[in-house]
C-alpha cells in the first residue's frame, strides 16, 4: 500500500514538472516570436511605401490585375457591406466575383436588387471540378461586379467556382462578413510587383466587433465591451503581428487566412485548386509549398502586416467553440494530408520549422494543456497541491499573458495605429489576460475533442450581425 502511494506521488510529481515544462515551452515560444517580430517590424515600417506612393501605383500598368472572389452561403446580413467595401478599393484593375453557394436566404436577391444586376452569359473554363452553376449576373452600375449562382457544394467548392470564372492572374479570397480597407489591395499588389518570386501573400485580419461601420467603411476603431471579444482581439494580434510575421521571415509561413489572401492563379490551378476540407486555407498553402519544391520553382510565401481586412468574431461561447472546433479539424487534416513535409529538409524551413511548430504547439498543445489541468485536479484530490506553487503558477500565467498581450498591442500601435486611444489598446491587453481564467481551458478541451472529429467536414452555422449596426457592435 505504501509503495503504491509512493508510486502515485512520484507520478503526480512528474505530471507537475510536465505541466511547468509545457507552460514554459508554449509561452517561451510566443515570447520569442514576439521579440523577433518587434525587431523585424521596427526595420520594415521605415521601408514601407507611404500612401501617396501607393496611390501613384493606381496608374501603373505593371500592377497585376486581381480577381476578388467572395464565397457566400446564407450571408444576407453582411454581404452588401462586404461587396460595397470591395467596390471602393484603390486598385488599377480588378473584378469582384460573388459566388452564391446555393443560399436558402435572400443573399442572391439582395445582391441582384441592390447592385441592379441582370443575367448574362459568361463562359468559364472548367479547370477544377465543381457543382453546377445555375446562372451568372453582372451589375449594370459596376461592370466589374459579378455574381455566380451555383448549387451548394461548400466553401472550397465555391472558391473553385470563382477560380474557374476568374479572368485575372492574381486570385484574392475574402470572407462574406469582411470589410477591406481601401488601400489593402494596393499594399498587397505592391508586394507582387517588387517580388516576382512571391506566389502567395496574406494580410492582417482585424476584429470588427466594437468598431463603428458607416456606409460600409470602418470609421472608428474601438475596443468592444465584451471580455470575450477582447480576448479574441488579443489572440488575433498575437497571431498576426507576432506569429505570422516571424514565420514569414523564417520562410515557414504555412497558413494564409481564408478571410484575406492573394495567390498566383496559375499555381492554384496546377495543384487542382482548393481541396474539400474545413481547413482549405492552410491546406492550399501547404500544397503550394510542396508543388514549388517538387518542381524546382523558386518561390516566396509572405505575410504583409499593413493591409487590413476587418471581420467579425464570435460574440457568444457556443459560436466560439464551433469556430475553434472547425479550425482544429482543419489543422489536423491539413497536417495529415501534407505529412510528407514534416521534418523533411527537402522543404526547407517550411518542413523543419513551420510543420513542427504547428504539430507540437498548435495540434498537440491542447492535449498537453489538458494533461496539465487533469494533473492539477489530481493534486488537489490527493492533497498534494502546494498552495504556494499553485498561486505562483497562476500569477505567472496571468502576468506572462498580460505581457504577451501588451507586447502584441504595442506592436499593433507601432505598425497600424488603428485604435483611437491608448485606453482602448491597453484595455484589450488587460481584458485579454482573462483568457487564462476559464476561456483557455474551455477552448483547449473543445480543440482536444475536435482533434478526434477530423473526419467531420461540416462547417457549422455561423451567426452574423449587421456590420453597420453600431449599437450591436458596441454590445459585442
């Protein structure tokens, strides 16, 4: 009996050490990428073109035309604002293709009525297999604005339909609840102009909750009231301003957000377009890495911190958990489908740095965290929890998280200067620290569960709010 208790004590002690080790590895990784990103952004901010230089590019014949594709399924609440914002961007030549993926609400009708659209014949080369299209419409007010109405086939299928109908060499995918900044495409297109090896680029995705949207433009950038939304803002800032900047500089960027990314169309067609998976954005980038390496193509995949696309984040816990469930399933499926890259030096830093990072920190991270939470519960049950250690661990978690959030907010202010006041910025940093009290544990458990649901391909219903309703945004 004594030996059994001793063995249990040793096991729990090992768990305690493991918890501390996991904590240090995860937070140490985030600290490193934050410091690296700050050093890089400090240099890049001075080198970036100002708005006057960018606007001069609108008259340049060297800027490659872009097809903006917006997949839409039951997006009647947000679609008009998204499309209106897209029609007002500053860019020499572009087209907008809204792909109505068999919506059962008024998405199609609202587009037709608002933009004065009429049926038209538009031939498409069916280079990627998709569900059948039912009709094509063009706006009489905006001749570069099109709607392709098709049978429901999912987001990847809708994007592939847009790929088939698109006419330009660059393909830009944005979500149907997003608002592009007017100069976002200019900043992205400029990167394709100065770097001919660039095959894919992603811009910053910012949280719209709390902001004021007037006439389909973000006119005031403010932090929301909701703690849940502020936590997600802190997450987004850490992910984009720190994580993706660092991975991009290490040539190991494996994901470009489906909310805002630009790709070379010829290479997208070469790999067969988007694969039908809930993580189609990450999977596409991984397959582009593989294709270019396997065919000896010199290439770059880059994150550009200045261009901004605004998007809604979940304002309730159930919607948040559905979103994180989908993200985790997409991550697992993408890594498994492209597992040949893992630890493979043939694929450079994408295989030896990027893939291990996503495997151990993002994919296995929830499992490691869950083990840590269970061990703490066991310590408590068997009266082996050192109260001083527990208190110190909790305080360090909060303070370290607050430092990471503050650093991410500082990076954002350094690059973007988006929020109206320092109060808003540091409100995000402080409220974001509540991530460690319930939020992180809940999300970790949901992500762990979804790891074993990878065969599910259903996206789940997304709750939308009117982008221009200031009162709703304030309450988020």
